[in-house]
């Protein structure tokens, strides 16, 4: 009988004894285990009808325990029926069989299978009480002396304390995975901290948000308008707004937003904002009329910032002003002659805008070069690097992502690195080696894909630039803004105090590239469709951009798979269907979302191999994977793409290859990886791929914006396929209302350049 549909069935319950733990992620305690149910249940798919497979976060559980589970039945394509756990309660084993399995599982250091059998043989069902209350009796067992008995007692007490803590936390609505984070962070003090300062969890632990801490606090009896709750709510509101890209927010709007969030009055929230400003937990920025120096602040216009965002913007502003006030360190360069030399070397005359960009880079300490695809940014950068090399200038090239850095190196002939590698992160010091006190040893720094710079990364980069060096920022302002908070490139352009060259003439393939012309049409708001075909087989191989119509989400997925497995390999044998093809999806969830596409593409492109089962599915040798967070120890960064080189079922480890470098990921690190046959469009920023496939449906309406579609299309270097509804394409082109980001960077730069001052960061 097939498991019922989770969408149509209420949560089910299940009880039984843990027989075997197959997999355990020690970081988040995601567990795959075999359970012997109290009553007959769904059969184990491996012909053991007395056992079922359970999966989910199960912190602190051990073999031999009785578990009372809440969850739902699911069906795994390879492993059959599984019970996915959403909540659980555990009981210590009471039978001799259960206690023997419990102690013999390696639960307590000092008790292996041999001693577990000896202890249970001696004390029977009374074993656990003896360990807790009469541990001295352990010395009655042959081979256990005073030292070993004491060690066993200490280990048992620590395990018991941890277990009681998990029970306490789950009583107050904390999920098993959140329990793990709380115990890892606060240790044995977790219970006391939550009883007295529950909102500390939201401030100090990633993944424990305000809502979780608030639920705990209210369950513990905290008042709705208690100052700790209001303070935590204000900080949570600012952090949420930061996730939307804001580095600051208008105070009046923040008060309204927080009052609605906490279901309290504006006056109470406003009073706590004052208190947070007074103790420097937040920073208030009074806005003044720029036309009238010395005028009083504009009423009701104050912005509020988290301190780290204020410091980041201060550092960026200070660098902008510092570079403008210190003379250049470049050797004498006859700029016009250098430009002519570069033209001769290139073999063609530059457009006047390209000459302007070169002159600005060589004369201004800070300059910006912007423009869409095919407008000649690469030509300028190559010419600039050649001029500087000829003058023996120390040039450094950097970009936010590894792929963008690799492309920058290939197109300019210089050495390029990611910003993180350029600044050299020191894990022991918790910061970058290159900083304002130890600047980069460079005369000229060129940063590509600068639209991806959020305020904190830009601050780290800017302050490491030597005062006599030049800084050139290159980017496309029409792309998606940075994932992190800030709008650095646009803010710098908006100051109108920095030389900016906007390239607008299309050069790539003499203007014949459908990718380039479509991208520029999207930017101009032209919803005219690219070539549309009803089926994959009808696509013209000579075209570089095609829209394959799909009637619904399932049809869209089918056609995406057909492109990857059949059409691309048949027409372009030099494109590898995994390495050279990238699916970019607007959303993570849904039939045509990142998660489902990865599962389906893995089966279609790499389905014959067995892999390592994890909480997120399965990793198989040959799988395309993406790094999800910065790992400075491995020198891997968020967005890096690699492949699985091998898996080890015994140890739960994965060997992965990232750009020719091998890395081993232990069980606790597997959460840093995800399949990357499909990734989000946001994750693709700064990268280019030979072939790009974009599912595009009206169901994606929440994300259908002009800059999202523009970014996706411009990631394709040779071929782009849009798969979906032509109406969704038109919806995206017409929706140019990307959210305005609130920042304070422009005001900080204006204040410093006007001779004002800012408090030291």
C-alpha cells in the first residue's frame, strides 16, 4: 500500500525502539535510523517487515530508546517508505534487551559492548538507576576499578543532563534542530539562559530567530510589553529589513513596523528605540537639508541603523574621501598617448566613451565603469591592464566570486582572485589580514562585478586599499543588487562626486547576438518575445536564445530535462551536459523550483550511481554541487561550484573537487553543500556559463522582475533557453519596480566631503 499524500493527511504518530542508527549529522542531528515499532507498521523496503526507516532531526537519541514520534509517511525513490519525523518524545529503555543495546551503542565513554553486557548481566532492569544513584556499585564488575567507575559516572551524568535539557526545550515548543543549536551555543547553561534571558538566543545564534525566542519567552510567562521583548523585536525588525537589502530604515516606519509585529503600541516601541539609541544598541542618523548647511534636522526623517552597518558605511565613506585627498602613486603617464598605444595594440579604434573610461581610470583615484553586456567593458579592462603592466605598475584584479575572477583573468591577461582570497581571511583573528592597518601591496585595484558588493564586504575591501593607489569599480547596475544589505555601486554613482563612465554601444558579435540584444530590450522595457517554439526539438540550433513554450510546471520540468539529456548533447558535443549547462530558477520551491529540479536532474543525468544519504537527499559521485557558505579553512566560498569525486558510506564523508582542488567534507559539514544542477538566479551573480536554461512560469510571479530576468539571460555565454510561459516573460519585463533599498552611505560621503566629520568607527 502506498503512503498517503502528506498534503491530504493529518500528522501521524508512531512508537517503537531504536534498533540501528544508519546516519547521523553531528552538527544538526539529522538522523536516519531503523525503528522496531510497538505495533505492525509499514514494511522496511529491504525485506525486514519488523523494521521501518525513520528520518529527521533526533538530538540525543540512542539505540535501545523508546521513541514516540509525530510525522508523516514519505516515499523515497530509491529507499522506499520512510517516516519523516517532525516531533518526538523519548523514554529510556526499561527492558534488559533495550538497556543492553542502549549502553552498548557507545553512548557512554568507557562502556563498550563487552562492559555493557557485564553491567546489564549484573544489574538487569535496575541498571540505569544504579548508574544514576549508586555508581559505586560498578566496581562490583570485574575489570572496573575506581578510576573507570568515576569516568563512567561523569560521562553518564553529562549525558543525562543533556537529555533532560532536550526534554525541557521541547516542552516549550523548540524544534529538535533548534535544541541542538541552543545546547551547542550555551552548553549546560541553556536552561538558565532561556528562563531568564530568552531573547539572547535570537541575538546570538544563527537559525534561532526572534519568533522562536518569543514563543519560548511567552510560554515562560514574559509580558507582551516587557522591555526585553520590545528591544528584541526592534532589533529583529532591523535584521529582517537588513535581509531585504536595507542598511538603515526611517525611524517612524520602523516604529510602525515593530508595533504591528509585536501587537503593541507605537508609544511603547518609540520609547524603547530611544533606550536602544542611548545604550548604542542602534544608531540614529538625523537627516539634514543638503541645500542648507547648518539647518536643523528634517522632521520625522531620522534613520535607524544597526551598529555594524553604520560602521561599514563609515569605512566606505572614509575611503572614498581619503582616496580623493591623497595624490596618485602611479608613475608619470601621458594618458592620451597611452590610450593611442592601447588602440594600436588592440588593432582597432576605441569608441570615445571607452577612451573616457581609460582616461578616468588613469587620472582619478576612484572611478566607476558601468554598462550592459557587449558594450566593451572587457576591451577597456584589457587595455588598462596592458598600459599599467607596461608602466611596471602593481595591478591587482578581484571579483566577488571565483568564476567572475577566473573570467576577469582570462579576458585581461592578468592574475585575478576573489575578494576574500585577496584580503586573506585569518580564522584565528576573526578578520581579514589586509585591512586599514595592513593595506594591500598594490598600486592599482580593479574590481569586477561590483554590483554584487554589499556594504560589509565593500567596507573590508575599501579600507584595505592604500591611500596612493587607484580603485576602479566595474559593474552592471541593471543586474540584481547584492544579496547582502547595501546598494554600494548605485550609491557611489548617485553621489555624483565620482567619475562614472556608462558604456551604451553594443559591440559583441557586431550587435547580432540575440542574448545581448534581448538583454538590452528587457532593460528598455520592451516585452517583445525572443523566438518561441512549442517543443524542444523545434529549437533552431544556430540561434543563441530561444523560448520553449510549456503548458504547465510539469511540462516545463520535462522540457528542461530533455534539453539537458538529449538536445544539447546531440547538437553540441563539446558542451558537457553537467559541467557546461546551468539551470537558473527564479524560486527554490515548487515543481519548477531549485529543489525539485535538482532531484529530477540528478536522476536523469547521474541516476545509475549509489551515493551517500543525507538530510537533504543524496550525494552521488559525479554530482554537481555548490558551496553554501564561506569556509575559510577550506578556502571555499558561498557560490563556488564543484563536483562530488567520491563518497564513503562508513565514515559519512564526501570528497569533492572545486577547480582542481580536492576537499573532504565530514558528516557535520555536509549541510554546507547542495546539488547544483539547478541554482537560484541570485546565486548565479558574477558567473557565466556556456549554456543557461531558465524555467519561467507565471507561478513564479513573486520573483518575476525585470532585473531578475536580465541577470539570468546575461549569465549565458553561448546559448540561453527560456522554458515556460511567454506571458511570464512579459510579466517580468513589465515589472521594473525592484524594491528601493534604504541606506545612509551617500549622506556619509557628502558629510565627509563637505568637511564634516563622523564618529570614529
